[in-house]
């Protein structure tokens, strides 16, 4: 059940979108409070299959992206005056992803005049590429386990560093098969099952001690 919620279209287009946006836009993972704010902003009123949910989701994702690219800390990494090529290459570099020629060209073409609207369009286009989606899938899944089950950042108490996060990320990486495309639900679910990630968090002493009673 827990894995199914993470793999759902709704969460992939909201929570995992927020995670990728921070990694690509700020070259870092989001903090718990930042993630929850973004998740709530994008997912507000969105119920899969109900009403005009697709239009609402697209509108709220675009608004989130436009607010993000207008931030001062974003402009430190993506200063005004960057070319479309420089902007796109920086996005992929922040994700440590190697795009295909088609992906890079598609992202560059979304840049337009380079204003807030164009920059937001490039950001969204970059997040949707298979290269970025797959490169960030494992660290994104591990982080969401901490956010979903422990309701904290991975280096918050009782941890004092990222050793635990890195351990679980290593486990996910170990159980990732060459050439896998996590955009396929069956493929992604098989990886999660092999790594026993959800089970590990559910039976963790911290989770049961804090939330079990």
C-alpha cells in the first residue's frame, strides 16, 4: 500500500515533482517543511479523475515553478542573461543527469525569451525528461521515506548526519538493474520490493516508537 501511494500518478506529479525541482533548481534536496509547502501548493484540490484535475494540476505546477525561478537563491545559480543552452545544461548538471540530444533540444526550445514564464517552462521540461526522472528516483524515494514515515529530515535527531540516508540510498542503488526505467510502474515497484525499503521503515524502532502508540 505504501509503495502504491508513492508510485501513484498523483504523487509522482506532486511530491516527486517538488523533490526534483529542488534538486534541479537549487542543487540540493528540499527540507521537510519546504517539501510539505510545495506538495500542498501543487496538490491543493487535485483528486485524480475528479473534475478538471489535470488542468488544475498543470496550473498549480506552473505557478510553483514560476515562483521558484523568481527566487533570489535560484537566480544565484541561474543568473539573468544565461543563454537557453547554458540554462538547460545547468539544470541537467545539478541533477547529475546526462540528457539525450533530443531531451536537451526539447528543454532548450522551451526557454523562449528567458523571462519568468520561459524559465519556468524550461524547468518543468527538464524535470519531465527521462534522464532527470531516473537519475533522481532513488534518492527521491529514500528522502520521501523519511518524510512520509519519520516526518523529519534525514539528518535530524535521532540522526546527526546523513549516514542513514546514504545507507538506504546505497541499498536502493544495489537493487537497481542496468537500464531500468523507473517511469514504468511495474519496474519501479519491482525495485522497491527488491530493496525492501518500505518494510524497513515500517518496522523501524523509531517509527513504531513515535507513531505506534
